[in-house]
């Protein structure tokens, strides 16, 4: 008889949701995390009474009613709607790509004019079947928007030419022929009132959590404690990188408190030119309609990840996906260990899909 039914490695959303469901169905659970705090990359902390998204901006959005109802059991969500502004060398454009953007770019007024403009630029580029992000972007929005709003930003974010990136990344963004600046095509959207840390705290309520401990440093000891392990860390690190290293993009934030109530008038301003070294500036207070006298802003710098850095975005190109498939085969033969989450599955998950994946695991494990 082991002490716990489950050891959950990683107190991010995937792990916390699994732990919550397992506990609720009467299982004993221990959650550990190598960081000194819970929440994984959704962790927020108050600075000047403003909830700062420490590992990058997170805006909850979903079409999944079950997920929405689930998270609403643990937090109240405000009515925040993401509408980032793009700043290209001082010119401002609305995002995502919609009638406001087309009007700002070309002066067109009707959807018909906008569609004609895009169609002409697409034809000029001669793209029939888009094979990469560059071709996908041009065929969705034309060359002008690609060059001013996509190319520089994407190449800074991913550190690779758009012609070598997978097309699916750009398909995350809507293209609309309506005047609608909502970045997401989602039925439900908002920010948990009081921050994400509180949401994860509520998920983990009554569950034993140990922080600042690295599972892989003393794997055998931890394994001895539980019947099963839910591992949400990086899959290649679990196997000591024996097949090679999966590539990630990392992000570095320069965060500062400014003695002004309003720095940029919006939660997110993307700097879409190639010269500005950061990709975007986040002004955290606007996620919660803050009225504080000061403001906190974070400049986001993207970099190639190396062993020891914080991994953020899996680079899901063919090479890495093939390597991941090999690791996955190893993982499937690992007795009593379940791999999940953005790092465990090497997948560019959104918060709602990671929660859905965790709930699906709960069903499979019979704890839901
Ligand atoms: N993107 C872009 N210009 C922008 C914003 C996004 O070209 O101003 C592209 C870029 O390739 C990025 C992708 O859209 O990687 C997805 O952006 P999203 O905002 O979904 O990324 P996340 O918020 O996950 O960093």
C-alpha cells in the first residue's frame, strides 16, 4: 500500500484540474512543483495592487461549455475581451484582422472592397495551396498585412523565417469581414477576478502541495509514495534527453512599475516591426479594468530555449513532432506514469484545451 493514489508533478492547470477531480472522487493526491509557487505559467502575483501575469498574458477563452462551467466553479470571471492593438513603426492597427484593420491599412470601407483587395494580393503572390506560415498568411490577409502585422512579429516570436514555420500557428487568429475587434472566436471569455493564482488555489483547496521540489532529482523516492504519477513536466527531460532535445521558445519579461495611471491604454500592444526587440507590451491593470494610481508594464522578449531556461512555446514543426512521437512511444511503455499538459505532450495548448484534456484523463482514470 502506497501513501497516495496519485502523485501529480506540476501545479499548473493540467495538474491542478486532475488533482481536484481525483480528490473529489475520494482519491489521495500529492501535488509537487519545482517552482516556489503554484499555477505553472498562469501564475499571477499582485504588484501595486495589480495582478501581474508573471509568465505572460493569459486570457481565458473557450467554446467548450463544460470547461467554462467547470472553471466557473473555482473563480468568477470578468467581462474582459481581448482586443490587442498592433503598433507598426508608430502606425496603429486593430487586431485581429477585421474591417477596422482593413480600413486602417487601405482605406477600404465595405467588406466587398476588403475582400477584393486581399484576393488581388493573394493572386499576385500566386499561392494556391499554402505550405507554410508565410503562404498561409498571405492567402488569408494579403501581402500588406503580412508584411506589416505578421512577418516581423512572427519572426521575432519564433526566431525562424515564416517560410519555415507551420501554417497552423497563424490559423489561431481570426480574419473577419465585420467590425469586431474581439481577438477570439469564443463564446466565453474573461479573466478570473483576483487573478489566476486564486483560481488554482481554489482547485487545490484541501490538497497537499509541496513546492520547490524537483521530481526528477529524487524520482525513485517520489515514485515510492504513490501508485500512479501524473507528470506534466517536459517529456524529453523525463527521459534525460536520451533521444535529443525538443525545441522550445522561451520568453523573458522586463517588468516595471510606472508612476502613471495609464501607459498605453490597452492590455496588449504588439510591436509588429522587425526592429523593436520585444514582441509586445502588456499593461496588466487593463485585464481587470484597474483604477490603481500606478501601472505595471511588461515588455516581452522572445528567445530560443536552451536546457535550464523556462520552456514556453513548443516549436511544433515536422522535426520536433517526429522526435516527440519517439518520446511518446517511450512514455507509453512507462509503467504507472501519465504524461500531460503543454510540456508533457509537447503541444501548443490553450488553457481551455488543457483543462479539457485533463478532464478527459479524469474520465479515463475513473475519477470523474
Ligand atoms: N501574430 C502576428 N501578429 C500579431 C499577433 C500574432 O503575426 O500581432 C501571429 C504570430 O505568428 C503568433 C500567432 O499569430 O505566433 C499566434 O498568436 P497568439 O496571439 O495566438 O499567440 P500567443 O498569445 O499564444 O502568444
